[in-house]
């Protein structure tokens, strides 16, 4: 090769090398790795006149939870000629975060007028226009909260998520950590605690970091929650790639035993591909609320609940539903003493960023209310918790703090603030051989709401007593009693007109108890159980509507007692031909069985049998009332699977001499939980990007 050709080739390679190492390329690489702060620094070196660089700076701010700082860069990118749908869409959110509500509304309208193709963004833009219209009402409310910044706990770094355990305050902070998060440019967070002094201030000299087991050197820890008895701790922890637990944020649990906390363990309710964080306990400690961006939600981050079973295992994860969750982000749940759910959201009508909300039930419907100013601001306001009945803490990164996220104290001065606790108590019974009620202890009793969500589960004591705390506003509860060798029994508890009007109460705290007992019948093999009110048209076997309602109760019995195999029999009165009556009763029994099978009961669990007039209850019946007793539909248990012990009837009883049992007419068929739709995943954009990144940082928050 000639010398001049070699020099030309070397120059070309040098140009390519320099291009590959340009600030723009470096910024794009960092952006694709989720290192947003590093990307911002590189893109800014690329020059103010580069619309793509400005767009990526804006997106980096947004994706690292600093969307207010993104506004001028979205503007510069669009003014520079960038044609990008997401830039126009998120420009409106950036304006809103900076209290430019009129401009934000106009920007969303302009976005919709540009014929966008993203259906999800169009729906969210319409929602934001509606939300912004509601701001005038939110801002016009008379403030009922007073807030105070707490200088003794806050630093120029981040402090948030304060929750009390006794006289100690636990919180999350990035103080005293020299590690830098490449996504936010800030320090990693750890868990701390301090003693609470006067005016809800912490005693500065008592601030200490939690032990190493709760603050791993290579992880970021997030918010923390304690069960009402203070003996269970759940907290969030970011996971380094390649570490056990997944690449996102997971929930961990620890138990206080023998005056010390156990080694934290990852919880089974986590979705290891998702962000699971911001835990909070229900008032009875048997439900855990948390936030997650797992698949199947309403979009963004949703609130979920999980239940603990009798063995102490967590499971039964459920989405809280579309009344609470939106296409935006809902997180930082908290349940107050009176069972009201507080949370933060950027999807409900708010002032910008995350706002604080309270969810209450009114006339059976969930109503979401913005806490308004001064609790909310154009910045992020989140992490509310109560310390006493009317005082508590929350977090905010609003202007005027010590820096970044700060912890504030609040007092709720609402004249309507009254604590009302509702309880349901009762006794579990069975019947003896003489038909008298006797106490049945050790019955597992479940409390369900009107949407078939399990609220609580307890076991009745040695005197059959059980007790639940009820959530206010639920229109109807259901209690279900279960014990081996007994029919599972359910009873509806209507609550219409039973909730108190707070305005009429004089005391700050009121406890009200309602009572309902449960009677469980013993499972006896081959004992006849009469189904009341099963009628057929003359000489017909088709199921009438009134008979279908009664058969639905038997469907519920079979669903509640999956271990049972039964025979369903039909009987006629003593009038008419024997063969004809047997044929008619067989057809009626088969018709009833087919109806029950159509409701999802397995055919192997039920058999039809027509006895005609061969097995009357009243021999030689004469009156119409006596004939009516003989015209009946019954079922009897013919087989019980091994997990339930067989109880045989008394020695001198025949299969038709058992005591008839009437099924409770209040029983209802259980609903099938609604299947949730798959969400559309939001992703940072664009044009050369070839990887998908989550909106939330892997910092445990």
C-alpha cells in the first residue's frame, strides 16, 4: 500500500473512532443502560442546537423522576424541528409539574389535534384535560391540614417514607452514602431510625442506620412498613443485576423474635420481573398493600393487596381495581386507624407530580379525594403515615425544603375528623341430635366484602366467639364458616343504614359492634337434606325460574364443599300410577342435575335419582299439606373424599329417617374474579434506542 493511501485510511478510521466516542454516542449508550444522569451530562456536551440530544435530556429527566426539569428541553427539541409524538405528549406533563396548568391543558389539546397514533397516549391526554379542569375545585377548598418542615431529620440529601414504631421513627435516606446512582446522579438510599421528641421532631443525636442485614452494601433500600403489633417488618430493596431476587425491586420481610429481628427474606408475592415496593399493612395486619408495575395492571404502577393465611404465608395477590388505579402511577399506600386508604397518584386529578389522596366508600362506591393544599404541591407529595389519631408525616420534594425529598409533619384539623371503628362479632354453633344449638369452637371464619375480596380470616375460640373490624362504606359483607366434618356455611351481612353519620357524633372516637352468628351442620353420610321451594309445572320436568334460584343455593354448597359427592332425588306424592311417578320424578331429578352441572359442578360429583311415591315422609297422607310434604326434592351426601372424615348416622336410622336440613335462603353463588387486561408497556423513546427501560429507578422507592 502506498504511503498516501495508508494516511487516507488512517484518517478515515480516526474520524470514525472520534465519532463513536462523541458525547452524543456516549449519551445514547448511557441512556440505553438506564444511566440517565450520565446521559444528561453527555447529551449537554453535544450542543444546545441538537434537537435529538435535547429530547434525550428531557426523557432522561422524566425517567429519573425529575420531569419538571425536562420542560425546557422538550421545548427546545420541538422548536428545533423534532417530530416526535412522545415529546409533544410528555411536554404537557412537564408544564403541569411546573404549575403551568393553562399551558399544560393547551399542550394536551394541541397533542390531540396533531392526529396522534398512540391510543394509550390519546386516552391519557383526554384524562389529563379532564383532570386539569378539576383543579379549580381542588384549589378552592378550605385547607384543613397544617404542615411543618422538620429540620432535625432532613438533610440536603433525600429523606422520605417516615413511619412510626412506638416512639421510634423509621425512614429512608441517601445521607452518608458515597455511592452514586447513575440513573439519578444521587446517592443510594438506606434505612434509618430515630427517637421522636417534642412536636413530632426527631432527636438528632439518636439517628442511626439500621443493621447491615437491612442495608446491604451493594443495594438500595426503599420504604418500610410495620404490622400493627410492630413485630413484622416489610421493606423494599433494589436488586443488582445477576443477584438473587431479580433485576428490579422486591419486598423483603423480617420478624421480631426473642428481642431481635430475623434475617430478611424475599417475599413470595413479588413478581421478580417487576418493581414491587411501598408496602403498608392493614389495621389487622392480615393484608399487605403495595405498589407494582407487574403485567396485568391498569397501566403504570398499580396498588395491590396480598393476604396472609393461617400458616403465616403471604399470597392471594389482587389488583385494587380501576376505581383506585389509573393509567398513571399509584403508590405509597397507607391505612389509617379508621380503615381509610391513603395513597399517592399522578393519574387522578392533582396539582402535578404525585399528589396525596384518600379513598373512602360512599353508598357502596369508592370515592377518591385529593387532599389539596398544603399537603399537595406541583412537586411529588407522597408517603403519608399517621403518628397519632390526627397527626402524622408525609414526604415531598417541593421548593423550600432542605434539598431533594424531605419529611414534613402534619396535623389534620378537619371538623369532621372523627374516628369510627366498626366491628362484627358472633358465635359459631352447630345443632345436636335434639335440634338444639350448641357452641362449635375452632371454626375458621372468613370475612368477604361485596366484591368477594377476602378482608380477614379468624378462628373462633373455645366458646365459639369471633370478631372482625369492618371497612366503612362496604354495602354488604359475607362471613363464611369452615370446619372439617361440617358443611361450609355462609351468611350475608347487609350494611345499608348501619353506618353512623359523623356529623352527629360528639366523641372523637366511637366503637360500634354488630352481631351475627353462624350455624354449621354436621356432614352425615346418606342423611336426606330437603331443598325447599323446588316446584315444577304440572306433569313437567323443566326447571322453573323460582326453582333455579333454590338450586343455585345447592350449587353454592357444592362449591363451598368440594369434597362432597351427592345424590339429588325427586319425590312425588302418593297419588297416581307408581311407574308414571317414578318416570316423572327421574326426569325432574335429571333436569335439576343438568342445571347444576351447567353452573360448573363436575358431573362426577352429582347423580340423579327419581323415587316417585315410594319413599314418602308422611305415610297415608290425606290433606294437601301432607301431600306437599311428600312432593319434595332432596340431596344426600353419598361420598366424602379422604380429607373429610365420614360421619355415619345413628345405628337405628335409615337413609330416609335423617333430620331434614333447610339450606339457608341467604346463601349465594360466589363470583368468579374478573380477569384483568394486559397493560400496554410504556417505554422511553426513541429514535436510535434499541432497548426498553422502566420509568422507575432501581432505587427501592
